[in-house]
C-alpha cells in the first residue's frame, strides 16, 4: 500500500509540474525569445503563444506595442516628425 501511495503522489507531482511548465514556464521563454528578436530589430516570428490567459494577454500587448513602434518608425522615415 505504501508503494501505491508513493506512486500516486509522484504522478500528482509530475502532473502539477507539467501544468506549470505548460502554462507559465514555456510561454515565458517564448516571450523572452520574442523580446530578444525585437531588441535585435528583427520582426518576431510570431506573437501567438500558448499558456495561461495572463501570458497570452502579455503577448497581445507586446504585439500591439510592436505594431505602434513600427508605425512610428515608418512615419519618422517618411519625415512626418
């Protein structure tokens, strides 16, 4: 019976870790890659990432910021400022 409880606890811990990885850690690493690409003045491959609603909201806000920055850069190049 002790081995069964141990195995069950181990499975619960593994599932919990998988949920944290899938919901927060992996999406945050994807956001980090997007920011690195933007910092290097490259267009990010995508802003669509998985994860929790909060992380997806951050990615959407980052995409809107990048679009505004691109529009401002185009206006500066056209000589509007």
